[in-house]
């Protein structure tokens, strides 16, 4: 069976290559990595040509100070370029490509091939493979997965991140008290959180929100959980963020209403930052998605900002702000026409509960739409 990828690297960059191999294998790819960087006297063609021939993609791990002067990297890159033009041979995979992952600088010779600059742009090389920013690293792995086309299998499941940006969070006054809930300042005091601690949880974009006090943002967390589910045997699927137009204008404008209707009729995932419910923009969008609570294909979860906070205090505040969700989640169900059907939780403080809810949503969706899932699934 052909390799999905052959990693070409300098011996001095071995830690990065090994980290890349592990990340791609976790995502289901078959990867060839010559971790020993063959002994100097061993013939290059005899040792590596077979694996180059059997590889669909060459991932060039580029550094100005190491890969540029490496005979191994130059020979592997040249050999693979030759093979790219031999697609008529039956033993050679037809669709080959070179993917350049830049750690330090860029190889101009390969500028016409797809180049992934996240690590170079973020000056991550000096931090070492063990110290790399996890969000930038996940972005690299996701881009490689998409480029190698294993990632375009399965249906698209939209997700909504109901979280504030750092700027919006800073604009919430301490006296803010939506729907009579405990004031924002009072809640932070009871939770033992300072504004400076809170600021570290948010970024310039909503998907940069970091729940549970983690280094990973919500985008990275969902990406990692998706790959865990796929590795555990979940049917192939892809995430798709909700359109930016969802955040434009008032919550009752036609575009928001239409997106909300679509999400209430299909498999969807809605992730809510508990503290962002004090942001009137986020609260308005949360309210517009109320019907998703009654869609058994929806997954709605409210996440805690940190794992160590007093959950009872935070839960009481959520109970005031998100009353319909809270009351139907924790209270008795007597209205048969409005029974909460979504996979949801009014407060989550760790990854296992997220994984459990996502698993329940996927199972329900596949059970209710077997023909649709079968029509979009393709063998790996």
C-alpha cells in the first residue's frame, strides 16, 4: 500500500520530523520517516527509492540552517520531483505533490509548490519541537491533512462558537447583569478570577477563545477531538464554522434567522462560553438558537472558563441568563411538545464530556440519516 507521505528532513531537525510523523499518524495517515537517517555508507537509491516510489506526497521540512545544506534533503526532493513526472508507470501513484513546511525561512526553489508558513511566521523554530505553540502546530497538521485529501471525506457538520473576543470581553462592565443574574464583577469575584486572568482566555477572533484555562484555543480543541473520534471509528465528517454573516446586524435579522433554522434541522454543534453570555451580542445569538435545543441532531454545550472554578456559582448565573436551556436541562419535563432533545450540557469543565456529547450527536445523526451518510462516505 502506498505511503500517504514521505517526510524529508535534516538530521538536526529530527525532533520536528518525529513530532510531525506522530501527528499525521494520529490523523490516520501512513507516513515514512527514516528516523535513523541511514548510515553514511549505505547507498541512497537502494535504501530510499522504494519508499519514495510508494509515496503520494513528499513533505519537505525546511530550515535555512539545516535542510538547505543537507545532501539527504536535496537528493530526496530531487528524486521525488523526477517521480512526479512518471505518473504513467502503474507502480507510481498518479497524484503526487510536494508540500513545504517552513520551520525557518523558505526554499525559493519550491515556491511553486504548496507552502505552509505558520511556524516560520510565528517564529516557532527557536522554541523547539517540544515548545511549539499547540494552536499553530495543529493548524499545520490540519493544512497538511487537507492538502493530502484524506480530510475531504464525509459530510460537513457546522459549528458555532458563541464566545466573545478579547475586546468585547473588556467592554463588559462589572455591573452588567443580564436578565437579573449576578453582576459580572460579582461573578468574577465569587469565582476568584481577575480581569487579567480572563483576558488570557480570549483573542482577536471568537475561535481563539481558550476554555478550561488551556493553551489550546477552541478551534484546536475541536480539531483534536475530531481526529480522536475518527481514530476511534467514528464515521468520517468535517467541521465547518458558521458563516461570518451570522454575527452581522441584530439577532432577528433574516440572515441570522435563516442560519438558525438550518442549524435546528440538521446535525450541528454549538459551543458556548459561559462568561460570554454576559456579552449582549453573544447572548442575542444564543437566544436565536433556542430551537436547536429541540433538535436531536444538535449538540449544545456550555463550557467553563477554568477547571477549578466554583461550578455551583457559575451554574446559578447560567440558570438566570440561559433560562430555557437551564430549566429544561436540570428541571422536570412535562411539556411534551417542547422536550429537550439535543445532546447538551449546561456546564462542562473537561474534554471527556465534550467527547461524550459529540459521540452521541454523531451516532444519532447516522442512525437518523443512514442513506445520507452512506452517500458521502468514501473508503479510506
